[in-house]
C-alpha cells in the first residue's frame, strides 16, 4: 500500500487535545489525491467522491506526531474506483481509522458520471493487476 506521511498539526486538535474526527477525512483526502494523481495524472481532476465510510478505531493526539495514510485501489467499474484506506500512528503502529471510498469519473460539467478515458482505464487495470485484486463481476478486460 502506498503511504503518505502527514504531520499532526496543532490546528488538527479539538478542545480536548484529540485530532478532530473531521481531520481524519482531510488526512485521507491528502493521501488519496496523491495516490490517484500518481495513477491517473490529469484525469484525477474530474473525479468526485460518491461514497465514503470511515471506522474510527483509535484516537490520535499531538503525541502521535505523524500518521501514515495507506491507500489501495481495490476495485473499478466503468466510471468508478473503490479505495481501501488506513490511518496509522507512527508512534506505536496502531490503526486510528479505516475507510472505504468510491470515486467517480465525471463529464466536463462534473454533474454526471462518465466512463474512464482509455488511458485512465489502462492505468487502473494495471494497478489492479499489480495488487492481484479484481472485484467479482468486474473483469479488467472488456469482452
């Protein structure tokens, strides 16, 4: 899984000295954006989140110092990708959160989904091929 290391900033903390739960989403976004840009290049600018689910496993504080955010492409459709993500404390290796995100490629107006361009589709298939994960019922090679 690719990892992005992110420093826990003072502004990330709530009044109780814990990383605010909304900040977990920012950490996930930073890593996801980097990961998808590496795979899709400029096509990433026409993707939007259609679904995200987060399980908050463990709290983080300033003492954790940094987190590693892991992202893996685990599935793809004609216009979507599914990602599995984890936030891990670098202080002790504990998982702070896990997430599953569905991103959709859109048309020029960003109002409706649109099939992946051929180059993006090849990059997605190559990434799925490298992980050995192809979701059931979603062949990486169209018939």
